[in-house]
C-alpha cells in the first residue's frame, strides 16, 4: 500500500497550540476554563487541551502532519471529533504500521464511521488496498444508557451514503459478536475496539484476537478512561494477563496491544 509521506518540519520554532473546550467530567466548566486559560499562559509551548488531556512543552505531532490534519479536519462532524485529534492520530500511526502487514483492518463500534473514514482519507481512498470492516448495530445502541445522537432508524443508510465511493470499506450491521459469523476476515492487521462495554469487548476479543497477525495492533478506545469505563480495563487486563500480554495505557484514554 502506498503510505502517507512524511513531511519534514521546515521551521522548528513554529508552535501549534491546540485547545478545544470539550472535556468531560467537570463540575464547574466556566471556572475550569478560567483556570486553564491562566495555566496555559504559564506553560511552555506547545500546549494541548482537549479530550481530558492538558499537555505542554510538546511538539503536538498530530498537527505537524499535514496529511493527517486534512483527513481529521475534513471528517470532524461534532465537538467531540475535534477534541479527540490526538486519539485519531494514534489510530493513524497504528494504521501506518499495520498497512504494511498481511490482513485487513477491523473496527468494532463504528457509530458515524468517523475513525474509519479519517484513517482511509489519511492514506487516500485510491491508495487504500485493504478491506476496512466496520461492525455496529448503527440504528440503535445495545449498551444501556449509551445511545449517541442520531442512533435511530435510518442511521445505517446515512453512514452507507457517507462511504459512497469507498469500495475498500465494508460496513456490517448487526449485534456483535454474532455479526462476525461468516462475515469477517481470517487475518487482521489492525483491530480497533470501541464498544463502551466490557462484556461486548471481551466477546469480540474472544472471537478476533487469534486472527490478529504477528506485529498487528489492537487499539482499545476506552481502556484508560476512569469512572464507568474502569470495568472495561479490569476485564481486559484479566483477559490479556491470561495470554501474557500487557496493555500499553495511553494518556489519550486508549489502550494499545502489540500482537506477538
Ligand atoms: C463510541 S461509538 C463508536 C465511535 C467510533 N469508533 C468513532 O471513533 O467515531 C460505540 C458504538 O458501538 C456500538 N456498539 C456497542 N455495542 C455493540 C454491539 N454489541 N454490537 C454492535 N455494535 C455495538 C454502538 O452502537 C455505538 O455506535
């Protein structure tokens, strides 16, 4: 597959700060952002504030990769999509690695398809020569109290239209893990799991982990988040421990597993 080219940094002194006023779990957002505005003024650049991360003194690599910036920005559909730029860049970098391996890409938990489309656009749909499988119930959310905006009759058709012209993307509508039966790849290079449910994520790992090729990657979107998501981490740590794997906990809230 033709890989997205590296763009050398022309001006090492150029600073790209990033700030989105979308974070979760705040008791007093107004006060929080007053304090963060003050804190950012005290920090060395570059800064990143969004998706419950506050960073300073960083390169802010996602924004120094123009191919990524174009793919990410053109697919932003809501405030959350904008805030999670760094999470998307982790996926884009994992995709860059996995594109060079045998096997397809799989996402379990697609919603509006933004992560799949961002990755494919990063490569360019004409260059993307794997199949990217996307599994979701789409029109409803089977995880209690977790329905996202627009999850109702008609969403699947809308998402199919969003991928019009993307022959490399295969969207499968149905409840996981049953929807994988006779309708999933034998070899997987990249597996992205984003179901917001310990039970369903473990069921997907049971079904797909052995199909991930050596050197392949698994990204667990919610692994390192606190609160209600802790259940997922605890179940996944126990599951991977049995197989002698450790999940890399990323400050983005994701977890990363490198398959042997
Ligand atoms: C957080 S969203 C996915 C977001 C998407 N990965 C992105 O980055 O834009 C989670 C999705 O998982 C789906 N989901 C949860 N449990 C599922 C199951 N057992 N089978 C199919 N889809 C499921 C929900 O319908 C929802 O659309």
